[in-house]
């Protein structure tokens, strides 16, 4: 019984790690697909790629950089309309 409990515990930890890794990989994609208009996705992808060149996306710094770039673009558009 004790050995079975140990195997079950290890399996649960492995499953938890796998689920967390999948969520970390899928969550940024879901955010982009659901919250970013289609015409702005390419610009956001370029901004995210420039903000984080590592293999694993760091969501918060990349999103802050994307918001900053979007605000600068909005300010430039307003200045161009005047």
C-alpha cells in the first residue's frame, strides 16, 4: 500500500507539472487570439518577438512592451491627424 501511494504521488506531481507547462504555453496564444483584433496581431507578434527573444515567452514584460508600442502608435496617429 505504501509503495502504491508513492507511485500515485509521483504520478500526480508529474501530471501537475505537465498541466502547468501546457497552460503556460497556451495562455499567451489564447490571450492574443481572443483579445487582439485580427488587423493588429501581426504588429503585436513583431513587438513580442522584439521584446523577448528567448525560447520561452515572458508574458508580462512582453505585454507591457506591446501596450507601450500601441500607445506610442496611437499618439503618433493623433499627431498625424492634426
